[in-house]
């Protein structure tokens, strides 16, 4: 149904007015007459272009795999104010009626109904890490040591901001991390599994991607999304991705998802592949190897190396400038924050009316008697004389 609705729109060769944007689908470069799309996980993403040449993604969830609209609508307001989250901040959750009846533009009732619950978001520039890693393996792109650490630093900064906002992406992987090869800026996509204390966990949600999912995410032999519905759950995948950024070279082996870790070994916390990666990492960057090993052996997500620990490592890299996030990137303190904090604090009982002195349990200090030396002062003159009053007559 999705492909058919989009195919009709594509073959009309007309733009459609959706909300306030004039858009049309892109044609597949190999399949003529078919819309360009990508199926992944719980949704299919169609590629659009607007009348100004900007690229957009229209995400349609598979049947019975869509989070509820209330959950989806809250995500953009919870993310930090940073370009690395533009895909989540600048997106629109569409509904029926947003497809406009405009002269010369495409409109059908089927497309209008189909848009219900879809997400329109800007396409992020750059390559996802899966494709960039392939280009490195094929020697099409060469990254120097400083460039690799810069990518690590920029991803770590985004996780720092997420944690400061009490958020967790919950599905960091080679497909959800985009890198601008010119600037080395990092962007995250796919925020439809986002954790925040104010949100309820959707029934249809993930707990990670193969090759990036922690042993902590499993309940016996089954993946359990509830295990990752918490703060700090991104720290494990952060360690995995940082190791990949530093180690992928021409000829590097890869797993089915495009990474270098085997999910069965990550689940068991041991294996020849893990040992080989840690050994190779230790030979070049022993500090990074120790942080990776700590994550693999962790007993909880809070035990995994924090973004600050990774930043401390970057500070030891010559020539790498680590700039802290700006104040405008951290969440604003709500105006009622301090009022709520005071309301939760224990108020001491007032002493009213004031008690009398007899009721106060303290003794009035006695002033000690001060000894003063006595002096013998003569009050009479020593020379006696007699006044002759006749002299005054």
C-alpha cells in the first residue's frame, strides 16, 4: 500500500502541498517509475525534495509497529537545542487534512489518509557511519588520527547533551549516526525509541541494533526493550562506536550490520573477536581500550564509561581541541524549578507565639563578682587652718 500510494504520486510528476511545504518524491535511480525509499526496522523512509531543492524524509511506520501519536509529538520538545539533533527537532508528525487542495498540485484522498501518523523531517547531510566505514575499507576515504578523534569527540558531545536533558536515544548504531565528511560534524537520526522520564515506553519499540546492543539488554535469551528504558543506556553503544571510529581501516572485516563487533560475543561478554579488537585498540590507544573493556564488562549502564570519561581521554590527544557545550545547548531551568524544590523540602515548624523565658531550656548565666582593689582616700585636708571672719567685715 505504501509503495503504491507513493508510486501514484511520483508518476504524477507534480508537487503536493503538505502542511506548508511543496514536495515531490524522488525516483529510484535503478527502478524507473518507483519511489526512492529505504526499509529499516519499524518503518519505510521515502526521499522527497521541495521546490527550493532541500531534501526531506517521509517516514511511514509499518502496520502495528508505530508508537502512539502522543509519544511521537513530544519528542521534538525534549531534545537539546543543537544541530546534531535537527532530524528530531525540526520534524513534523503529520495527520489527515495537512495535504492541501491547491490548483496544479497533486492531491488524492488516499494520500491524505496515508499521511496520518507519518513523520516529515529534513534529510541530514553527510554519510551514515555504515557507508562511511565501507568507503574507508575500500580506500575511497582516508581518515587521519586527528579526524577520527574529532568524530569521537563530536558524538560524545551529543551524548553529553542527551544525558543533560535526561534523554536516551536507545538505538545508537552505524545506521543512525551521520557524519559530515567535510566538517566532521556528527548528527543523530531516528528518535522514535527515545527515552525520557516524562514518556511512557511504547509497546512497539526497540532495544538496539545488532552489533551495538549490550548484554544488559537481554532477558535470558530474548531482547527486552524495558532493560534499556532508562538513563545512560547510550553509554554502551558510545563505547562500541568510538572503538569503530578509531579502528576501521582499509580491509577491516565487518559484521552483517556494518560494524566490527559480533552480537553473540557482546551478549556473552567474551570471544575471539572482542579480544582481537581490544588488543588492537590497546596497541594504539590504551586509554580507549580500557574504556571499551569497562563497557563490555559493565554490570549496569551507569557502570559504563561516561561521556566525561571519554572527554578526559580526548584531552590527552595532541592537537585535539575539546570545547565544552555552550550554555544555550543545555536545558533551560523551568521558572517553577526552585519553587518545586522548596515545596519538596522539609519545612521546620515555626515557634509561634514566642515562648516565655521560663519555657526556654537554658540557664541564665550568672555574672561573676568582679574583685576591685580598695583605696584609702583622705577626705580631710592635711593642713588645718582657721578662718578669721573679721577680715571679711
